[in-house]
C-alpha cells in the first residue's frame, strides 16, 4: 500500500499547492515538502528487506485485457532513485523558496514541481512497463511546463517545445519497443520481463525492440545526436535545471537502461549501440562545455558529457562497469545539483551568467565560492571527492575493454581526453568566476552572499560529495550494493570502495588528465581562437529549420491533395475505394460459386432490361435535367418492383412512397436550379470518368454474382423463430425494426430528424429569386393551381390518411408499419401543397412540423425509457391481447407506441424538408407570388 | 437470374458513379440516388434472391432472410434524408454563389456551350 501512496501523494498535494501560495512562499514551500517527507518515512521500513536482496511488490488490476496493471515494485535500484528524487527534491523546494521572486506564481511552480516529482517516482517505482510509460510521458509534459515556466520569454517557449518534441518522440519509440517486448513474452510485468532475458535476446524482433527502447532512453538522457535539447532547456528557472536536467529526469533514460539491463544487455548489439553512443556523447559534451561562456551552458554540456559517461559504462557490458555506472549516477547527481544551485545563486546575486563578465567573485561571496569550488573539484575528479572514485573506476574499466587490435587503445584514449576536458572546464568554472581579475559591468554591483537558507541545500550536497569521497564504503556502500544487485539481476562481483587503489594505470590517467586539463585551461585563448574558426552549428536554428521545413512540406502536400474541388475529392474517393477493395477481392477469386445460377424468369428479366435502359437513359440525358429526372423515377419504380418480386413487400412499399417524395423534391429543386447542364469537361475527362464508372460497375457486378451464387448461413433463424412468441408480430421485418433492433431504429429516426432540421436551418435565412421563365426561356403556366388537380386531391386526403392508418395498424403482422404509413401520410399532405399551394395548406396545417418531429423522437425515446420504470432494460417491449366487441381479438404492444414515434418522425421530417425548400422563394420579388405553386 | 440481378446492380453503380463525378449539383444528386438504388439492391441481395417467401410468419413455407430487408428499409429512409439534405445544400450553394457548380466557382461559358444551349432550346 505504501508504494502507490509514495507515487500518488505528490499529485494530490499539487492540487493543494496553489491554495497555500496565498500564504506566501514559505507556506507553499512547507506544504510542498509534506509528500517528500511522508514518502521517505514510507520507504524507510522497506529498507531491511531490500538490504537482504528482497523486493517489495504491490499490484492492483487496471486493464487486465491489455496487460496494464497498477503495480509497483521496490528494489535496490528503484530505492536509490526514489531517495535521490525525494531528498534532492526537498533541497530544491527549500532553494526555490529563495530563488523565486515574491511576485512570481509560486503556487504554479510548486504544483508543477510536485507533479513532476510524482511522475518521476512513478517511473522508478512502476512494476509494469506500460504503467512506467505513462509516468515517462508525464515527466515529458511536466518538464515542458517547467521549462516554459517563464512563458513570456520566447527562448523559454522554444526550448520547452524542443524538449517536448525530442523526449515525446522518444517516448513514442519507447512505447513501440515496450509493445514488442510485451508481444515476445506475453506480459508487461517487470518481474516477467526481467526473468525472460534469454527469450528476449534470442527473439528475432530483439534488434528492433532494443533499438526502439534505446531511442527512448537516449532522447530522454540527452545522448548524441539528441543531446541538443538539454542546453536549450536551460531557459528554465535554475531550481528546475538543477532538479530535472541534472539530477533526475535526464537520469530516467539511464534508469531505463539499468532497469532493463538483465533483460536486454549482454549482446553485441547492446555493446556497440550503447557504448559508442555513450563514448561520442562523453567526448562531445566535454569538448563543447569548454567553450560555453554561459555558466548554465557549461554545466548543461558537462551534464551531457557525464550522462554519456554513465551510458558508456552501462554499455560496456561488464558487471564492474555497470556498478561504476550506478555509482556515478549518485555522484553526478550530488555535485551537479549543487553546482547548478551555485550558478543560480551567482545569477541571482549578480544578474548575469556570462563568464566573460563574472570575475573575482571570491571577494564578494567567499562562502558560496568555497561550496562551488568543492563541487567543481568533484566534477573534475579531484581525489578525496566522490567524483574521483567513480572516475577511477571508469578509467579502470576503459582499460579492461577488449576491443580487437588497435581499437583497444581507443577507450582509454577517449577516457583520458574526456578527463582532460573535464578538468579544463571545471578549472574555468572555478578560476574564471571567482578569481581572474575584477567583475565587469555586473547588473547588480556589488554582489553579496545570498540569504542564509538558500545556501543550506548546496552545503548539504557538497557535504555529501566530501563524505562519499572520503568514506565511500561507510556512506553509500549498502545502497550501492543493493542497487547494483538489482541492476545486474543477480550476483554482484567483488568490488572495492576505497579512496586509493595504489599506483596503477587509472591513477596515471588521472594525473595525465589533471596536467593536461590545467595546461589546456592556461592556454585557453588558443583553443578559443581555434574553436572560433569553425562555424558553430546552432542546434536550435537547425531544429527550427527542420520543423518549419517539415511543416512546409506537409502543407504543400495537403494543398496538392486538397484543392477545394469536390470533383477531385470524389474521384480520389473512388480510386481509393477501388484500390482498397481490389486486394482482398482479388485473393478471394470472383468466380461463380457452388450454388450455380437459377433459371431466368422472363418477366423479371424484362423489368431488369427496362431498369438498366432507364438508368443509362438518365445518364445520357443528364444535361436535360427534367427528362433525366423522369427516367430516374422509372428506375426507382422498377427497383420497388424488384423488391416486390423477391419477397420483400415492406421494402417495395417503402421504396414506392420514398420514390414519390424524392421525385417531388427534385422537381422542386429544378424550379430554382438551371434546367440544363452545360458541357464543361473536356472529352478526355469524360472518358476518364466513364472508365472509372465502368470499373466500379464491373466490380460490383462480379462481387454480386460471386456473392449470390455462394451458400451462406444467416443469423435470421433467431428472428424468424422469436418474432411471434417474443415480439408478438408475424411481420418479421417490422418486429426487427421496432423490437429486436429497436435501438438502431431509434438512432435512425434521430438521424432523419437531424437531417430535416439541418435542411430547415439551411433554408431559413436563405432566399433565391426564382427565374422568370423556365430554363429554356418559356414562360411559366398562368394557371398556378389547376382546378382539376385541386378537386381530385382534396377528397384523396381523407382516403389516403385512412390507408395510412390501416397500414400502420397492421404493420406488426402484415407488410406496413410506421415508416411506410408515415411516408403515405407525407405523400397525401404533399399532394395538397402541390395542388393548392403553400399558403392555402399552411392555413390548415397549424402544427409546425418541427413539433411533429420532436414529438416523434420524443415518443419513441419515452417508450424506451418507460421500460426502465418497470425494471427492464432500455426499449424492452411487451404485448398483450385484448378482445373488444365488434373488432375482435386485438393485439396491443408497446412496440406500437414506438412505431407511432417512427410514424410522426417520418411525417415531420418529410414535410419539414419539402416546405423548407418551397419557402426558399424570395417573396419580395413579384414573380414568386403567382408561381408559388410551382415551388410546390 | 443472379446474372441479371448482378448486371442491374453493376449498371446502377456505373451510372451513379459517372454522374457523381459531374461538375454541377443536380447531376450529382441524381447520381447519388442511382448509386443508393444499387447499394440498397446489393444489401438486399446478401439475403439471396427468393420468390414467394415473404418473411411473414404463416405466409410461406420457407422465408426469405428478414434481416437484410430490415436493414435496407431503414437505408431507404436514411437515403431519402441524405438526398433531401444534399438538395438543400445544392440550393443553398446556388443561393449564396449564384452558380450550381459543385465547387461553387463560376465558370466562363464558352462559345461552344452557347451553341449547345441554343440546340437544347429547340
């Protein structure tokens, strides 16, 4: 229980931090310290188990189907990191209390810092790789917010974006790698992964998985060639740089490599990828650090270099090297965090970080200077300090690395060279800043010592450097042993934590590094001149250029696809559909199936011929729109006949009534639109379109033929069997619509209602001036409402309504139902509009169709909700039979109320659509009044 | 019979696609209607073709598949809603841009087209 508490408490406390900010900086600093103190107290009882090589695990199920669990694991390695995160975190909170100005948003700062701390603890304590990845991404996000804390500065925003892009991209690679690992062994639990090292390493996907995971680790830990985000993240407030970008977050990549060491390390690929990346980063970072005039820039590149050193140690593959790596993690965190804090103090007190102006500060702030000098000496690897110990171990391992032939000299050479650079830049940090003449043009002059408490965190860390440097076995021995055994996943070889190993090669290399580094520093002007000859590559500019170039390319690509032409989109849509359909269909083979062809029924075949002829006629005559429309209606009627002939009476009725409404609608639209289509497309384009159409048609013919001649099994047996006993109706199609699949139908009528309302809204504020003549220049008929039509249509209305009631009522048992009855009613009403005009009809139909529509959807929904009241699931139907005198036995089903909703929706939607269109006429123009009837 | 049915669906698809690729709104609406006929018939035919087997209990010895019929019934109604919406869209576009081109761009009438127009007139 205590492990999730340690991780989640900072997040909870982050909510409270802004509240405490009302009480000032001290109050929020104290409040923010609570989770770390509780965390340390919660971890302490576990130490005994870990010291004996044990593991503490807690697990809760989260999404078992995905292999994601809320599980936590504490062993030596995660204990080491958790302690670093918690203890340095506490010191940072104290430091930030004095670093931040009273007017700054202290609450936001502490809240973000706590979120970061929780995420970081989540990474190191997760017992599940997927869970770890979630926290991993959270650190990228919180780091982004912390770097851009001073969001008014452009550089801060840019640096934050770059950090997010690089580490976020690496996170994606890591996710892919983790998924591959999970696929290999069938579990994301850390315990399973660590136990399955051999399986993973012998798997064919191992190289890919390793590359992806290392991409995640390298981007996070600023390894070459992804190192450039780290120096640019130095725009962050210094407490953030000290915490995230030296002690903790950048170590997450290192942690990942150490964590998965038993599962992934020990192969040639691991050796070459990890150690060479580390080597390049080590050398590059140390070299560039020398030439940085910005204090934090120097420290940032030095951090890059030290991260490279740890990576190299982990990559070497020997157990002693891995132990040295873990040891250096501790040492680097202590001296680098204190150096960053010292740099922050100097910046805070003098107003600048430029080493060309910062000189001779020893006179003004001797206390801070002493602390910074001890830490810098540790960074350089001066004996009796902790940096020296891990560096000696590194030198020893570099000598042990057995590369073939002359290559064997490379690692010691690079190690010594990096040592020389490290001494040189550490010497610069000490000599340039605290001695070397007088300060030049300081914004705040004279500088003085910072507040007493601001130095305490630095003092504690520097003290740690000294204690570890002088009494290593006593101070860090136990935790190092626990962490090393967790990293190696087994036996720990013998190693010695002593301050001197006698005169040997590593010591000689150290001496060489010192002499070389001091010479180099004294001759620094020559090196600066030499370095100045090369044009420095500004990583930020390159990154910006790449980002904007990618943006441009994708914009151009999008623009070339999306040129605003619907014709182009439709064309691409069909071509894409062909390509997508071709591959699966080609592999199926579109031949005539085993059922063979049934004999041709000649009347049906004649109907089919007429249908095809009418369809082709529609296309041929499409320029003369009215003719084309008449032919279209022939097609529609024949489709209705086809449904009738193949045992689908409901479909035939629906198609028939829809056909009427559709054609009326299209005729209506022709009143406003040109009656004739001009020839615009070149004949080549027409041939192209014709070929595409032909491909589509032939494809569909083949697919249909193949489908119809193959046997199949249907799930419809269920519906046929249960229609009567379960739904109380014999018309299975209707029972499916209103009962079995009632929920689908509810969705469907909702869509219908939305479409009708959309039409209403589109037409409401739009006016079209109807043309004075028809498309060919002929005047409109003067007789807007022909008497014959009027006289016939009016008595038809009650008859049609009666038919629709009949169709509605019998729908459950015979062909019919709400849809068809609704359409018949709509047709009956529309005929009144056509015959007598919209004004006449509107006077008589006083209910707005929007209300009818809403009523329909409402009734259907309420029927569904009603079954809740009786304790049944949504839309459960029930039915009973009642016997009335005269009428006889009569079935009453709740499904019928639902069907009434359908009926009302269909009536409302059809009429709303048609009347909206017919009201489009601009009534202010003289023409429209007399010809309103034309627009229904 | 299957071959005839398949040819009908193929013809409807072809004619529908050709008209959907036209540049004016009205032919596109007509094309969409033709294509929906084809699609509806195709969906319907997944239950296979059968005469005298209407799925009304007690009416026949073997029943045709009621499920595709229920699906197509709603597809017809939704298809109507879609056509109506498209018509409204076309009219709105015509009202706003004063042309009935699908891209809403006014195209210059060429001399040929004017001849075309007079021919149509007669």
